[in-house]
C-alpha cells in the first residue's frame, strides 16, 4: 500500500492482528473507516456508560486508553466476547506498557454484552512467557504493516460485523 504513514503499534492494532491481519494492515496504514460503523458506536456507548458508572476513572497513557486502573487490576471493557484471544492480547500489551512505566498490574477483561445482564470476566497476567510471546507478536505486526500488498479477505462470518466489510466486499 502506498501513501499513508504507518502508525506505531498500539493496543488496537494488537487486537486487530488477532481478529484479522487484513484489518490490522488497513488500520495500521491509516485506512480508518471505523467512525461509521454501528458496532463501533455501540462499543463507544457501552464504554461511555461504564466510564460514568466508574466515575470517570478512565485514564490514558501515551496512545493507550485504559478503562480502569485499580491497585491490583487494569480492567478493560469489551462490548462482546466474540474474539476473546484478540481482547486478551490487547490487554497483555497494555499491561506490558504499564510495566515499562513501573506500574505492575494484573489484567481483568469484562465483556459487557448488549442484551445480557451479567458480564463475563476473564483474568490475565503478565508472565515471562506471555511477555516473550507478546514481543514476538509485536515484531510480526511491525512486519505485517510493512507488506507492500494488502492481506487477503478472510471470508468469514465475523466479516459481517467488521467496520471494513464494505471496503472488503462491496
Ligand atoms: S471484513 Fe473481514 S477480511 Fe475485511 S478487514 Fe474485516 S474481518 Fe478482515
């Protein structure tokens, strides 16, 4: 892909890398179509509501947005548990950025599904092994963003909910 400047790896890119390499590539090369996506709007609404409930405890460090940081946990709130692996590695990435700033926390993932009362919670921890694996993934992401060809479409069910659906298929 020509033109745009490549963005620095961030939590969103880590998430997209697991969701779809094409999405990661497009977003990383600044082809951002997300603002019009219904899914993204829903996510933002849940996020805003939760942020209010927790009395605006959301904080931001560098290019990452953190939903809630307590003495023990960094909590991330997701709108669905459709891609747990992607959410998990995004949170591990955040934990690692925090650690580099001397803030050691465990991770707590909360999936606030739209029509369900109870949210599902998952815990992650930064171990030597996960940190090593994360570094390998970050390297892979950087390499992917440098490709001179856009990765192929996935042709999967999850494409229907993706912000890039129209770009990929229409
Ligand atoms: S629509 Fe499918 S192939 Fe295209 S970016 Fe989204 S998940 Fe990837």
